[in-house]
C-alpha cells in the first residue's frame, strides 16, 4: 500500500463561512451529509482506504461537534498505537485566516508535519465530497514526475474565494493557473485534494514565511506554475464542492440517483462513520416512501418523497416530507408538511404545520427548534 | 488475579441449533442473523452491558469461526475492557487430554479457572438462543434479597404452549417447589427462560460434585438444578414480564423477526436507554426508488428497493429489483431478488441470488393442502435459477437450476 508513505492533513474548518447556517455550531467537517455521514468522513475514508495511517485534523473553532464525532478515530481504524489520528487544535499564537486560507493554518502545524516520517503529504478540505483512489493518484504523481498534483473537476467553478483553476497541456501538466477568476464557463477547478512531497512543502512554507506570503493558492501554487511540475488529476464520477446552502442541498439530492450513490459509496472503498447503534428503519402500514434515502432508526408512518432522512427521524401518519433534508432525531408530527426544507438535528415540527421553500432556496430550520 | 467482580456472566453459545437446518450449517445458533442488523447473541450481550455486567465469558463449541469473528474484541458492545470484557472460551487441551463440552454444566466446570480469576460473588448463566431485553441487575438484587443459592428467571407462557417448556411450580414466596420438564399435563405455566443467577461458592461445589458423578449428563436442567433442589438449597423463581422468544425453529425465527413489525409486541429496539448493540455493517443509507412500494417493513442500511416489499425484514445490502415482490419474508444481508421474482413466506439467507421470475415459498391461502405449507428457506450463497421455484416448507442449500422445482 502506498498510503503508508503519506501523512494526511484534513482542514476541518475550511470554507465554514459559505455554509454559515449549518456551521453556526459546528465545523465544515462535522456538517451532516447523506443520511448518516459528516463531511469529514469522506476525506478520512479516502485516506484510510489507500493505507494512510497517519492523519492530522486541523481545527480552528467550533470543533466540539467534530471531536464528538471523531472520538479516538476508531471508526476509521485510526485509533492506533503508532500513528493514527491527531487532532490539531489551533495554537494560541497562530492567527488563522478565513476562506480556507491555508498558510496560517499550516504555520501552526509545520512541527507536526516535519516530525512525520512519511515522505509525502496529502491535503484535503471537507467541503468537497468525493470518493477517490489515492493509490491511483500517487501512481499518477510518480509516473508524471509531478511535484504537486491537484485533484480537479471540470465544471462550473464554485462560488468561493481561493479556488485554483487550471489550464493543462495534453499530458495533464498545468500551464496556467488562476485563482477564483470571474468566469461562467466550465473550468478545471481544484477539489482541494493536493499531493506533494513533504520536503517540498517545507521548502515552500519557509519561502512563504520569509516573504510574508499569506495566500497558499496564489502565493504558493499559482506563483510556481512555471517553476514546479504541477499536474491535474481528474476526479471522475460523482464529485462535488459545496459552496452554499443551495449546493449543499443539490449535492445531497444528487445521491438519489443510484449511479451517483454507487460511485460515492464504492464497495471497494467504503465510507466509514461513527456508529450509533440504531435499529433498522421501520415503515408502518400506510406509509408511502418514494425516491428517498433513509438511514437506520427512522420510523415512517407518513409520506416521504425525494428526500434525505437522517438517523432516527420520525414521520408521523398524515405527515408529508417532500424534497427535503431532515437531520438526525427530527420529529415531523401528523398532518404537517415539509417541502424544500433543510431541518437540522432534533427539530420538532408540531402537528398541522406547513413549511415550504423553493428549489433554489430551501428553508433552513436550526438545531432543536420547535415549530 | 484480575480485579474482583461482583457478578460475571457465562454465555452458553455452543449450541448447534439443529432445528434451524441449513441456517446453522456453517454458523452456531447464536450467530444467526435477526431483526435486520442483529444476531441472536447481540441480545444477551447487550443485556449484560446494559445491566452493568462487564465481564462475559462466551462458551463456544459448534462452528465457532463466524461467532468468534463477529464478537472480535467486543468493542461493538463496549466489552473491550482493560479488566474483564468479553472472552471467547472454547474447549481446550489439558494435561489429561482434550475434552469437548459434554453438557452445559460441564462447559462451566471446565472454565472454573476463568471464573475464579474474578472471584465473583455471583455468576449469571445465560443462553445465547433467545430474543429478549432484560435487566439482569434487577434479578441479581432479587437473588441477594432472598439470599438464594440459585435464581431462575421465568415467564408466564400461554397454557396451551406450556407443555413445550421446562416449568416451575412455585410456593407463595416464589421459592421453587417443583420442576416439570415438558410435561403432557402442565400444572404450571411458569416457564424457565434459560437465565440463571447462582451464588458462585455454591455453584462451584455443585459443578465439582456433578463432574465426579459418572451417571450425570452434566447438564444444568437435568442434573445440577434438580440436585440443588433435592439438597434443599434456596432456589427462587424471578418473574420476568416482557417479550421473550426462543428462536429454535424456522417458524419461530420467522415469527420473532416479524414480531418487530407488530406494534402490539412489546419489543422496542429503538429505546435509547436499552440499546441493542451489534456490529454495524459499513454501508450507505438504504434507497427506496420512485416506483417502489414499501409497506409495514423493516429495512437496513445499504439496501436498494425498486420493487415491492410488504411485511418483511430486509437486512443490509439487499437488492429488490423492479417488479420483484418480497412479502412476509426475512431476507438476510447481500441477497439479490431479481426482477419479476417473488419471495413469500420465506427466509432467504445471506448472499443468495433469486433470479428473474423465480418463486420462493407460497402463501398459505394459495395452498390446497395446508399441511404441506410452511416457511421456505434458501441457504446462504444459493442461486435460485431463472423461473425456478422453491416449494413451501422446503430447505434449499444447493443451487436450483433454471426452471426446476
């Protein structure tokens, strides 16, 4: 396994701002996704599935829910005597920028990286959801003689700052790099999964610190497009970057297509998450469920259509849930109706309420709110 | 010497469960899947943990591979403990030779050393064959209050079924007056649940005496308990009120699964204060398609339903294709029911394939002779070929070819 030679770094707080409703009380990494997961599960699973045994999780703020989710790292088999998962809370001296600015975050953890014996470093943010074979990425990196390999997707650029957009030649080498350009066209944008040698990262970081650079994407990647061999590696199939509540909603809904689901939850590369020991879902007599993804622990007596139900959701008789995302432990009482709603954890919808948003603007109901 | 424990549990998990036929061909009965994501042994193990018993010896003998693998280090039940935790106890070689567990009492006898390590006051002896939620701690309190040598959990069964059980006739103070083993004309409907608490110092001596007795069959029910009773030991019945089911036969396994769908049955697996723990498969949420119909069923993660599912239990990673029908059935992990196939009144074991238009089982109302009717069983890994059919009551453990009956 090639992963043994890579140390993984997951940025749990990157781009928190773009999903401010959901990250009010949590990190981007602990945002619930796809019925039973948190966004960080995808980054961590990608890493462990390729044999990576050492992962540093960089945190900045609001990381209580993240710590609760990760525990000792057991579900990802990262609770180990040697290596395993390391939670890297912010050092009081390290100031940390916003919008996924990595230099500040990296400054604080260079000690951790330098002490690692692994030869390579793999970065991953949490707002990109993909299932990728990192062994294949590593092979590609070696075969091309690449210095920095960036996983990208071709499509509309996410509405985020600091997005690397690449133009590449036929062999995949980046010839031109822009950072969050203004464009409506399909571009090759970075999913912020980046592989490079540890020694190179150390050199680039020294340079950045001495020159007082503060922008990883512009000052480290873009500036070096002609000096380094920077290659793009395309993520095929379902891969998505969340940049707003709209894309969060859409990314969940896209999983109702079994093809996308098969790809994201590839049986060869399973996605691990914290276990909750719920019973399987129960469908009552007279329930009516169509085109939905349902997690364990749900009890459904009402109607559910085109929806994502997290663990332990209760839909009473006569209640209707359509085109909605309903998170863990939420209760939808009889004769109430939800359409284009994102209900956070433990929400209670009392009988007879009707809530309806629009496809491009789902209504968000905060954690534990009673309506 | 390990740290002293007040009470430890010994779980008898060596049974073959021969009446479950092909379902226990390669696995011991306690490892038989139940309720969409569980195995039978999850119930006594979870009961132990929830009752505060954190040292459990699991006695295995018959086909232990899958069971050992399933229990692992006990982490799923929070039984990976620095002191105590779950221990698999298989028969082992001794200086005087190797002995299988000859009977339930002998199995405990052979592990006296294990029990002594924890110097417990009390030992709970449990069987790994039943579905029930029970607080052993309450029973232990009762045992202590009575200063008993042995307390046996019992529940009241319907009188018409009483003759199938080991029964107890009790005095007013619930001390045991008499035992009756599967009598024709029962005088009591208080049946033993196979849950015992013993005062260890007493049991230890009885086990040693029992082993020395050449005429003994070394069984709790037949030898040790009657002997204790004959010697006038303080023995009490502890009345349990709740759901309890022996899943020893195909019919009872089928019923016990479908009981989960009956709101009148007192077995709530969603109770957060008494969770039933299990080794959860790594699988995505389950998907129900736009054309699917699901009624009164239980579906576990990783399953995909495109067809019709009615009054059934689907375990993880089951696929029901478009136009396929599953009703009144239990379908275990990884099985695929292809389009046009029908599975009814059946138990389909793991990783089976029911090909297109095949029919497994029959509804009782479609039978000419009801005596011929019964739950059909398809063994694990079996393929039922295109258009083939599996008769009610049949048990198939080899592939059924296309068109065969």
